C-alpha cells in the first residue's frame, strides 16, 4: 500500500478508477484538491495537521458522516474501518462498496 495514496477521508486512492483517467496524483499529493476540485474533508484534515481523519478525535464527524451517507458516493463503513486501521499503523485497506440507494 502506497501511503501517498491514502485518502484523508478513508478512501484508498490507489484503487480509484478515476486516478488513471484524470491523472490524479491522489489526495495526499494533490493536498486535498483532487481532479474534481477542493475537498472540504481534506482541507479540515490538513488544517488540523493530520495526514488523514483517522488521527482526529472527532471521528466520525458530521462532514465524514455526510460523505459516507452520500447517495452517489457513500459506502458501507469501509472508509471508517480504513481510517481506524491507518491510525493504528496497519498498512491495509478495504475497497469501497458503493451504497446502492435500493439498499437504504
């Protein structure tokens, strides 16, 4: 696992389908401004001096909860598990299984 590809929100950028298509360097190297624009979650993490949200005592905060529950880009808890693993020093990740709105 490449630590430069750890997404601050718990996504692992190394398996993102858009990384290659858009030549995105990932969350860490883009400093929270990936191919789609400025990320408020990454900005918060950077302002607090964290490499990812797993180091924050407020996890999961309202911003993360909103992202995790997003109908189009939400997940089934994988990002939160990733953040906890990374904060514990584990070099592993779960790939996101996007929420299907039918599952709600």
